C-alpha cells in the first residue's frame, strides 16, 4: 500500500519538475502521449551529467572496459536469438468497466466480498414490448412471448402478463397490424444477448453493497442496456484474488500475453520480410559485436563492453512519472569472464566470496561469484558517489524461482521512491534502479547458434595451463564443462544426439584454449536514476528572507558532481554597470570549466531561492567589496554561498576555478 503522503510528495516533485524545467510531458500542447517525457534545460543537464560520470567511471578510469554505440534498429534475427520475439511479453488484463489496461503480475491481491451477476434485462425495452403487444399481429405472438420467457424468469409476473395480453388479443387481431413483429423480435434479441454476459464486483472496503450494484449497472449500460435490471445476484468471499481492479473493484479480463517490442518496417514495403523492431535493450548489440570489439580493442578476457543508448518498450501501463516509460535510456555493461573450469585450470582453484562488502581488486582466481559480487559493490559505490545514500538503497538478491532461466544470480539495486510500497515492517520496499546479473554463457551461445559465427575466444594461458594438468584434473574439469554445455544445448531445444556431439566438440576445444566467455551484466536505467536523484534531492526547509523573517524554502540538494548547474553568478545590483561588468568577467572565467548560470533579475535573496530550487550548489555574488570600495584588502574577492548551509565566505576571484572544481568532482 502506498502512503497517501507519498502521493502528495510526488505531486509536489512533479510540479517542481515542470516549473523548473526538469521534465515535461511529451507533446503537451496536443494533450500529451502516455509513457513519453521530454527533459527541459535543467533535466537535460542532469541526465548528461549522470551519463558522463557513468561513462568516465566505466571506461576512462579503467583499462578493462571499452565503449560501443550501436544502432537502435538491428537485424531481426538478433531478437530471435535473444528470445525477445517469443518471450519478451507481459501478461495483460483489461478493466471491464474503464477499459484501462494493467500488467496482470502487478495487480495487488485483494480480499473481500464479491457480488456476482448472471446478467441483466433492459427494463425500458421490456416495458415497451408489453405496451406494444396489443398492437402486434396475432400470428406468432404466443411463440414470441414463450421464446423470451426463459430469459425473463426473474420477472415471472411480467412474463405471465405478456402471455395474457397475447391471448386477450388473439381473436381480435386476425389481420396484420401496423407493428412489425419480426423487427420487435430482433430488437429484443439484441437486448437479450447483451444482458446475458456475466459480471462481478469486489466490494471495496467500507463501501455499501449498492456500490457493487451501481458498478454492475454501468457495465450493462456500456453494452447497450439503457435501464438495466440486474439478474442472479449472489455473493462470495474471496481471499488474495488478483481478478479484480484495485481502483474500482471491477472484474478484469483473463490475462493474455502482450509483446513489448515496437514493430516497424525497413524500406518502402510493409511486408513480413521487412519487419524490424526498435530495440528493447542495448545489451544485444554488445553481444552481436563482441568478437569485432574484442579484436579491434585488443582486449582479452576478462574485459567489458559498455553502451549508453535509447531503448523502447511498449509498456502496458506506464506509471509513476518517468519511472516506467515507453522510451528510455539505458547504461549497460557486459563484462566477459572466464568459465569457472577455465579459472580452475589456470589458477588451480576458484575463489568465492567470504562475507559482506567489496571483495577488493580483481584476482586471477576469481570465478563468476566473485566477479558478480565485485560488480554489485562497484555499482552501489557509484550511487553513493553521485549522492544517493546507502540507506536509501536496497540490495535485493532474487530468489531461485525469480531468476531468468539463464541466470545464476541476479541482484536488483532498489531505490526507496516515495511511491514505493511498504513491507511488513512499514519500511519502503524500493523500486529497481539497476540489475546486476550473472548470465552464464547464454547470450553469446545463442548468437553463435543463430548466426553460425563462432563466439569463442582463444586463451593462451588456458592452453599452456591445460597441457600441464594431471589427467585426473583434466577429466574432472572437462566433465563439468561438458555437462554445462550439454544442459544449455538441450534447453535450447537442440536434438539430444546433436547436443551431445556439439557439447563434446566444445569440451575438446578447451585443451586448445578455446571457450565461450560467461558474462556479468550491470544494467541501469538513466531515467529511473534521474528520477531517484530528483526525489532524493527534494527538500523543504526554512530560510530567512531579506528582512530576516523565516520563510519556506524548496531546495534541490543535488550532489555537486551531477547538479545541472554548478555555480550561479550574481551582480549585487543590475543597474550598476561596474558590478555587471565584473560579474560577466567571473562568468566567462568559469564557463569553460563548468555549467554557469548568470542571473541579475530581482532581489539577491530571491535569486538565491531560484537557484536553490534548481539545485545549484554554489552562488557567487559580486558586490561593492569586489570593486574595492571598502578597501583594497577585499578587492577582487567575491561572496561564495553554499546552497545547503547557506554559509557565505569571501574568496579571491583567481582562486574560484580551482576551489569550485575540487568541490564538483
């Protein structure tokens, strides 16, 4: 259950995002388009800073990771190999009342009383039928009435009345009258069909049973009954049911699978052979280009390839502001490692994690568990470096039944958003920022099978080490490797005989130093991270105005490292040319080194408040002391204001670049 106060907080955050130019709804002048968002001046800078810092940490500060920028549209066979065309789908349900769509696996279980209805009749049509019977022709009247009698068993009195009317006028209407009985029958038959559909409502807590009846009447009205009379009402107690809409209690449709990929066509002809897809993730391009990148970068396993780029998923129900969108950016690393059998052959043993915390610098005897732990800790440290406290993050280890079929382990790094649900202890459970998965050799093996191109690497160390192993050790390592490869191939639906033959061939290749690398994948969402940074930065406190009176202040406490604007420059008065000229000199001094905002409009206190809302960590004010009017000792000094403490200090202009750069890195 989401705390109502959290919804109020999110509303204030969303309002600030629009007011300050962080995030806008896409195509807003046309009413917007659900699941798509534009980033304004401040938002664009925030995202750029996040991506630049991630890229710097992942590639420029490491020797074992290189970059890639691949196309959004790729060969459709890539998505066959990855399984996206067949398995990249979510279960979808529709609300029978509102027609809104939801992911079936995200419906909260509910308990309570369900009101069931076997159907409804249209009172307006039935009343008209009774009134017009006397005007109908005699032929077929009794049969017509009998035909509809079973449907109207709940109204036996009216059915009997209709029969009596028919008999009363039997002798009187020997000739065709002015009312067309065939038209009347079709008219009633349509009403009968629409009213025979069953419906049910889970009565929300605290609601009167009349709520369920009104909901059911609305359901039948949508199906053409102008004045529904409900039939067959009965109740049932249910526990932890996901068949009803938590928003209104309405019955949901049965779940059906919905593929999330956006389909398009390449070329002028919209035909099956020209079908392509907007990529739903950036990772597959890395796998497809693995061999090429490894060769041109002269990298050897273990090493990684990373990419930042757009991805597209046709989400059933985009929600929670920018958290779940249909167009978003990913920051993904595929870090390729040796299989454990190879590590053991070279190093003699395979190291495994011991206790919590960072495992330290990579070692030659690290197996997949150590590498996985290493990258989990590296990613947590990254979030702390950009301003997300460790207390705001959750390290969630997926249970065996939650893992993808190819994954050995997956850790979801969660952030405690205001809209996150609360656990049994009342603590925010968190929502996923990033997943760190040990994906075995599944991805490269799939592309090897589907493309027919080898995804193996040659490892000179393995070839040398293998030749020195005792025969018993060779046999044991080969048996483990054979079993893993056989299991993969059989799971990939290869015929048993072919799977056995291929697995043995690949196992034999170990002796020559050849194998398919395994991979550890840290995959993060840029937009989710930007939203987490915005939510974490949002703060309301009090600060004195120009007269010393405390007033409410909204401040965005972004880390200086990723703040959209690093420093604002203010002349104390804009009508004093000498102050303005000096302020512009300071702006131009700092601008090549960082993002600077110049503001000379309004009282200085109001300008401070505007920059507090924008999250600008530092403000530089040029005043009369800067000009030397109060003495030479203060000439060419400025006031440097800290956003969070509001403390102001005098700093020499020449020292500003070095001082600020130290604080924003």
